[in-house]
């Protein structure tokens, strides 16, 4: 069922439909009314309900690696690149590289935007 929905079908009928029903459904399809047998409609509704309950909002922060998230948290707490380099035992150049990656992934360009994003993410 999932694969059928992903392919963008116009309708779906089961083999057990009578030839007269098939002809009626083809005329309806031509008129823009998608044919769906009751069994398929029920299955589609169940699938859509399941998909809605499984969907949760995506946070852009989820795209960050563990280290990028640590750098993000440090930057939003006001730490300098040098302080973060010392804290994590890496060079300040590596912190700068992580910072550029964070800005790119989050589609931001300033520390102010970083702070605003952190505030929104925290609630």
C-alpha cells in the first residue's frame, strides 16, 4: 500500500469488481473522480492515520553531529572559540570549521541568528 501511494496513483480497483463497475469507474476517472474500492479506501485511511501519528516536527538541530551540537551549545552559552577549543581538546581552527558547518546546516550567518534559533529550540 505504501509503495502504491508513493507512486502517485489516480485510483485503485480490486480484481473482484464486476465489469460493469469497472466501466463506471473508468468513466468517473475520466471525469476526475478517482476510483477507489471500499477496501482500498479503508486501507488508505488507516495508513494516513498511522503516518500522521508517527510524524513529529523536524528540528534543524537534528542535522548536527554530536560535536557540532556540543559546539552549538557552547556558542549559545557565550563561550569563545578558544574556550571551546580548550574544553574539547581541539584547535580553534577545528572549532571554526565546526562553526561554519553549523551555520551552513542551519542556514544562518550570524551569532545572533544562532542565539535566536537556540531560544526557539528550547521552547
